[in-house]
């Protein structure tokens, strides 16, 4: 069980702080314990989820050592590849929902490669792909920022400086 002030990755929402743990009646009028989550970089929303909710992935954010280890393996990580656009989009969405940083890196790598190929012929990334890439980058950068104690804007330059 997590504690107040712990940081977690909550589904596809990304990095959140547990700001409270409350006991309330659920829809069946049973007493249920809830985590009250605040997205780490968005103070405008609060999320309440049952402590024992098996439907939503929730995990602790990575440690600084985990982040440095993932950065070191980034060059070897294979991007997510799919045979056609429909399967590609489904693969990206499924990988995004895993809440796993390594999967976010694979999405970003795949879409970065595609973005570069499209730029060479004067085209932009499809909107759906651009949205997925932005979501994966947001989640990855926010988690890395918390683990490294830097701002999300500093994460990309940090990664570039540490990838060999």
C-alpha cells in the first residue's frame, strides 16, 4: 500500500502524487478506502481511485538509478513496429496504457523515426501519431523529472547528454 506523498504512475494519466487516503462509501454502500491523486504537473484535477482497484495500473515512479539504467539501454530498445496504420495505432495505444516507461521509449523511438522520414518528403506526422507521441513524451518526461529532481523541460537535454 502506498502512503501520502508517494509518487506513482497512474495508468495513462502518468505521474501523480498521493495527496490523501480516505474512507468513503462506494456505490454498493460499502466502506472503501481510496487514494486521492494529484497529477504531478497539473494542479487542476484530482483523481480518486479505490486502493484495491485491479483495473488500473498503478506503480511507484522509477528511482534515479532505474532512470539512468533505462537511459543507458535506450539505444538498444527496439521501436514498436506494425505492418499497417490501424495495427500501428492500436499497438501504440496499448503500449501507452501499460504505464511502463520502457514501452513509452519504444513508442517515442518509432514515431521519431517516422517523423524524420516524413519530414524528408515534406510531410508531418499524422495527428493521431503526434498525439500519442506527445502523451508518451509527457509521461516519460514527468516521471524522469521527478526521479532526477529536475523539471520536465530539462529531461530531453538530460537524456541526450547521457545516451552513448
